[in-house]
C-alpha cells in the first residue's frame, strides 16, 4: 500500500512535470510544414507579398528556440520558487505556464497571429524549465533511501514517455493533419489539468516541511501517508539531517559557487548536465531521418520508424529504473557513456562507408538504436538523480538552478552550433562527440562516488572529507 502511494505520487508529479518537457519537444516536429504555410499566409494577408525564405527561417527558428530560452528562464526561477512555495506547490503553480501556453498556441491560427506561437513556446519552455528543476527534488525527497534511485528514474521515464506520446499524437491518423495542428500544439493543457486534479491529494516533501519550515507534525503526517509503517527510519534520517544543518538557510546560487565545501559536487553536476546535451544524442536524431531514407524506407513511413526510436528510449529508461538500485548510479552512467563512445566510432565508420555495401545503411540504423539505448541506460536518467543526491537540503535548490541553467544553455548552444558542425565535419562530427563521451566516462569512473543506499547525510559527509583533500573524489 505504501509503495502504491509512492508510485501514485510519482505519477502525479511527473505527468504535469517532465512528461510535458518531452511532449513539447516532440509535438513541434509534426506540424512544421503547416506552421510554415500559416506564417506565409498571415504575412501575405498583412503585407500583400510572400515572405522571404530567410525571414521564414528566422521566424521558425525563433519559435523553436523560444522553448530553450523559456527553459533557461524556468530553471533560473524554479529553484527559488521551490524554496518559497515548496516543491509540491511550485509544481502545481507551474501549470499556469502550461495552460497559458496552450491557450496562446491554440488561438494563434484563428487569431491570425503567428507571434502567439513564439510567446506560447516561450511559456512551454518556462513550464519545462521549472519542472525539470523542481520535480527531481520532490521525487528524491519523498522517496525512502532504498528506492531513491528508482523513484528518481521517474524523471527520465516520463520525459521519454512524453517524447513517445508526442510522436504518436503527431501521426496523421490522429492530430498530425493540417487542420488539427493548433489543437495538437494546444494539447499540452491535458497533462496540466491531470496534475491539477491528482497532485493535491499527495503531501508536500517531508524534508521541505521539517528542514525548511520546521513543521514536525506536517512532516510526520506526510511520511505516514507516503511510507506507512516504514516512516520511523525516514523520520530519523530527516531529523539527523536537520540537526546537521541547524542554523543554516537555503543557499543562493552565487553562494553555492563560492562554497569550497561543495566544489567537486558542483563541478560534477555542471559537467554532467552540459554533457547530457553535448554528447551527440541530438546529432543521432538529426541523422536518423537521413539514415532511414538511405535504408530504403519511404518518406511517408519514416514517422512510424521514428516512433521506434522513442519507444526504444522509453523502454531503456524503464529498464534503467529497474536496474539502478542493483547496479548503482556509477555503473549505469559510466557504462552508458562508455557504450556511447563505442557507438560514435562505429557510427563514423558506417557513415564514411555508407555506399560500400547495401548492408551498411542497416548497420547505421543499428548504431542509431544502440546509441539511444546507451543514452537511456544511464546519462538520460542518472544525471538528475546525482544532482539530487550530491547536495543537502540547504544547497539542493541552488544546485538545481545552476545545473538546469547549464543544461538549457547547452541545449540552446548545440541547437545553434550543431548545423555548422555537421556542414564542416560531415560524418566526422561524431569524433567530437566521441571525445566528449569518453572524457565524461573517464571522469565518472575516477571521480564520482557511488551513492546507492546512502542517506543524504552520509553522502555529504563523504563528500566533505573528499573536498578537504587536495585532489578530487577518487573512488575507483
């Protein structure tokens, strides 16, 4: 019964949280041509002339990049809101951005204003930025120590579930037809309504209630609802952490950056969050359509094959969720980056000799799925878990602001620079990603400690000893 309560709380937090992040990444792809036509039609009605190709490209790029800019803003304010309002209330309030976005995106076509698409995508980005900053904190703080990794994987599972759902809903058989594209973009309101209906039934983070607010009764009540008879051990752990942090208040990001006692934890989350966007996963998706065409798959069937990539990542995230408490964080994320390094080498070879044999395009397709599987195995899910586990209550929100800002900036940077990398290096661009993946794998194996089955206080004490040493956290 207690485990069921935790699972339902996880679903309630994630359906309007990182599910939205993944969903809004994927639904923008299906109506691309229709939105181009709408912008051209609107431009012609206003100025009695067709829009130039350069201006159209600029407007479309602004619509797409508005999501990452909004995400950066959301990550910057999410940590602050999570301290002021609490984790649960921030997630609930965050739905205002999703509902506003859905309204603007849905009204863009009937109002004849493509500017609403830009503002709407900005709001979806803010919603995603807040969610990916606050939701992992909530999951990590409501979970018992023995299930913290599995609960934390909910973030990755729902991101991939959102991507897959967006790909399916964007099919022509559903909302992927021209007349339905405003409804498709406005469908982001559905997860928001679901969260508003379900999440209020679950408690605030017990750690937030006790450590941040000093609410002992509220904490005990929340623990009893979430953990039932097993709540005594969690109460003891939270009480010890509160005593250890007595007199301390929540840190600001700039205070955390100046704090030498968390230097290696901070360096770790910055590197991992940057690598999560710069490791080549976006390049794989970029090349996927090209490879599917090379393999002889008709253009009208490619969206169905693309769903296979989404399903592949979703299944891997679920598998990682089942393995993380057995194998540990270090083995999964380090192993994931190691496998991605191997895939980069194989992918470069198969793209170089693409025309050497009819079987090579199929080997390239296999590399696509292998790379996605490797990403989902560790880097896709464990990164957020480590951000939660490497910091205590007073530092965690500031750490998520820094990590989220780095993640969204890297997302924006790779979107801006990647086309030029491809033009300049062609298939050899994967050698750049090979260097990144291999370097991160090496850093993980040499520096990052294993956090499985350790309380936040135990992790902090270990990190404090290592930060006082002259070198990094050598734990291998």
